[in-house]
């Protein structure tokens, strides 16, 4: 196999950067070991949390005999990691689309095998990224470290060279997976590892629309959600530094597919948009869904929104859904900071069936007050937002993976400069606001949604138009692409 750290899409890496990449692997081996020769046993089990709703089966590395066997005809692996909620959410969209198309999705979380070098390497990187997210609240750190890292440093081919060396240590987890089963990686590492392991049909579903070499997994087919990212990826724009002209990606290695969205959301777009407009016309409380990550980098923004909306909530002019994911401390901190919200809040904690029932009833029923959601299990924590999306009017979020979802969106301040382009794209597509980079502009937009008759309608109309042109069909197309590679 060609050394994917030496030459990337025809672009030769300098001796200095290649040596640095090799040293990265050596340091990882010294710190985490090398299990390349270990033969991990695979056990397949139905996922106890989203197995019924999304048809998901977990691929586990543990002792014992597996009652389930890989379906080599209809099976498709969704390779992912937990790094924040974003990659899990995209993976759920892929699984949902696979089930809707009649395929069997297998869930491979490369950050869930603690005995492996693979997971140890990823966990260390995840901890570093989480620390950076938290420190990004510091303006100096954000300006000189965090934003340049997420915008320019990760953009370089030399960064991909180092990642590819680490990915060589991740390939072992695929050793006993049938090599013909298609793999969809919703983070570059599962895609890179699959290629290094000799998996024959790999799709690398790139999450961001700011072109960065970080996302390259040469040997896979790369898919993107936005056409404005196509040319940047195709010509490896700015990825060699010093304004160097790079050798372009081959045409067949890059495919525009549209947004990666769950079947349950795409199939109900018209009905959900009509319901939003009916609530507006009938003077029902406007429903805002706040999604809060564990790093807490934006907690102060959400606290300001809650304080601002409390009078309207008490007057039944606004309703809040607050999903803190699997971080109960965030909810506790909000209650401590805003004691008066307790009296109008209902807590939906670690009761996923009840949460699902609430979300379903809210689609047609009335909802008042503040509803807080916390689920210890990661699947439930992430999917809770998806369930609540259908019945809410406005999603309040940073412009991350949620920027691509078919719901009116209010974008608060980003965490990492690469996210900036999510808000730009959404505003161009008409289904989201500009990025509100401070609290006064965020509250101004809350006011506009509450008082303006046109803003919500325009976004709902745009979402319907976007659906008609296939903008939200990306997950279906990724799955179909992966299966077509197998059937060639």
C-alpha cells in the first residue's frame, strides 16, 4: 500500500513534514502502545437505545460468540467517533437513511473500544479538543490559537500527513470486518482507518464546508454538503501554504450530495413547516430549542436568552426546550444562575421513552413553560434534539453540523472559525440567520422571530423549496453511493 503520508493526491509532502508525521506515530506508540498484531473478536448486538427507531446494530470488540452475523448483502457500516455531538448526529442521519432505503446499518464508534490503541489515540485527541473549546472563551487564546488552528492549521496537507500516520494505528479494529461491506465515515479517522485496513468501499462524509486537508482520506470517495466547498476541496486550495498551486483531487474522488439529514425529518418537512406557521397565525407560544454542549463555551449566551425570554414564557408567548445532552451540570448551573426559571420548568431526565412521547405529542399539541432534557446515554442525549426539532419553531445553535438541518435557525457565536461557513451557507439557503457574535445581536434576533410576521414564514418557505431541489437528501445519496461502489 502506498504511504498516504508521503504523497497526498499527487502532492508530495516535504521531507521535514513527513519526518514529523512519522514521529507523531512513534510518539503515539510510545504513549498508547501498538496493537496492530492483535486479533480482536467482533460481537454484533442490536443497539438498545436507537436499535428499534433507526435499525442500528453495534459492532463491538469483546469476547464471546456473536449471535448476529454481518449481513454482507444489505449491511453498511457507519464509522464514527464521539467528538462533541456532531459526528454522532451525522452518523444517526446515515443510519436513518440506510434503514429507510432498506439497508442494515452497523454502528462502529472507534472511540468506544478502550482496550485498543485506536480508542486511546482518539480519546487523547478528543480531550485536547474539548480543552480547546473551553479555553476558547478566553479572547486571546481564541484569537491566537483556537481560531487559527480550526481555520488554517488543520487546512494544511502536512496536518493530514500526521493524521494518516496515526490512522495506521487505528486500522486494527476493522481486521475482522468483511472487506466488501461499505463503510461510511462521518469523521475522517474512521474513513482513514478503513482504507488502511483494506476496506474496499469507503465513503468519507465530510462534515464541514470550509475546505481543510484535515478531512482527506485518500482511497475513499469524499462527499460534501455544500457546492461552495467543492472547488476548495477539488484544487486543495491553500493546503500547501505559501500560495502554492496544488495537484487537484481526481474528479471521481469528490461528490456533492447535499445535507446529511435523517429520513424522519426530511419526510415531514412540509407538515412541520405548516405547523409552525399555524402556531404563529394562531398566537401560540413561539417554541425555541436550545442545544447546549458540555464544554459550556456558550452557556452565558443561553443564560442571557433564558433571562430575556422569562417574561414571555410566563405570559405564554414563548416556550423553551433546553437540551443539555449528557451534561446535567449545565442544567444545574443554569438553575443556580436563574432561580426563577425553576418554577416554570419541567425536567425530562433519563426517561427517553417519556421524552419521545413528549416530542411526538408536541407536534400537534400545546406546550408551555421551559422543558429541560438530560439523558446520560450518549445516543439518547444526541437524538433528543432530533426528536424535538419537529415540534419546535426555531433552533438556537452554534453554526456546527446543526446548521444544515431543515428547521428555522438562529445562529449564536461559533466555536472555531471553520463553523463560520455553516451560518453563511444557511443564510444563503434562506433557512437560518447570520451568525450573531454577541449577546445583543442574539437577543435582537429573538425579538425579530417573536414579533416579525415575515421572518419565520420566509425560512419555512425556503426550507420547502430547498427540499424540492434535493438539498436535504445528502444522507440518502451517501448511502446509495456506498452501496453502488460495492455493486460495481
